[in-house]
C-alpha cells in the first residue's frame, strides 16, 4: 500500500513523497499462490492506474500463474465527490473488462508489438442486489451489468447484503435481462452496534428489521458478534440450499469471524 509522507528540505519547504512500506497486490498474490498453495483472486482497479500500468500488472499476474481477477472501478479518492480516473486510465469497470479481454486475445495497447502472448484471465465484476448508489434505478444498473458481461466478464460477485430475498430477486432480474454467467453472493457478518448505521452509509444496503432489533437488544459487542455470525450462518445455509455456485465472504480484516462461519457451513 502506498503512503504519502512529507520530508522537510534544507530550505524549510516540505516535499511530498510517496512510499510503499508493505507488499502490494502482486507480491501478496504471489505469496498466496506459491508459498501457501492458495488460489488468489486479485482486484484490479481503474482508480489510480493508467492503462499502461494496468497492462503491466496484468502481465505480471499472468506470468505468476494467476488466472482469476475481479475488475472494479473503485471508489473516489478521499476528499473528492466523484470518481476521477488517472490520466489515460480506465473510466469505468466495463473499460477495464474490455482491456483484460483484449489481453486474453493477445491484443496489447501497443499494436506494433509482435509475438505477443495471450493471457487467460477469468474476469469477475461487481453486482449490486440493492443497486449501485450512482445508478438511477436497479433496472438501469442491471443494464450496465449486462454490458460488462457482454464485454467479457465471466462471473459476478455481489455487494454484501443481509436479506437473501433481495439477492434472489436480483438474480431473477439478471436472468430476465439475459445475464447467464454465475452470480456469487457476497456476505459479511454484522459484529458491532455501530455497523447498524455505518454499513448502510458506506455500502448503501438495508439492514432487515429483524436483525436490527436483535442487535439493539444486545448488551455489548460480544453479544452483537454472536447475533451477526448466526445471522450470516443462516444466510449461508439458505443460499447453499438454493444452489448458489459459491459463497464469497468479506472479512474486512476479521478472519476469525469468517473462520467461525465457514466451520459451521462447510
């Protein structure tokens, strides 16, 4: 991860310097794949990267044997109201999908390159059962999702949700729109009372009344955690019984929560 530090110059002025103190996506993925023999699925973002930088990262990932990626636009930078791409960067996730799909066909940014090697990425994209907050309606959002699939996306991973009925309705709408690729549900346990207000603000999702009432009854976050984990377990069981292709859990750095849920499911 890049961090910005300020170094004082001899003339008293401050010089901004970007430093990296931790391994980046490529390094972490390489470690997971080759040190721990665990499949890695890196997120490739529009934000912060030019098309040339994106191509270079994808070449490295392909060389390491990584076959699966998720193509995302990313959020706006801190202090900005709207997403702004880097100069010569991809504006939307669909543009990124097209670039990755081009590489899969051996088409590089420099058309004069010879003896290029085609990549073989399986491309995932994001879906929003409760619609992307920038979309005017769910139907229009699904039209945008269909365009990403038509551009080369192989599967969809959804934003987190707490009401399975919204996921099932979303899948039905996607199928009606002609989207046939696998749709993977994204889940996250609610583990603190503060998340009752924070999660809807950040992810633009609803908390079911039943879950909210149970959380509000809790005396402390230890009780909230148990309520949230049990809710997520029940969500997972219902989704598995409905035949979803796989479950995707958002750990948010709290792997113990996901381990407990997965142990109860698998």
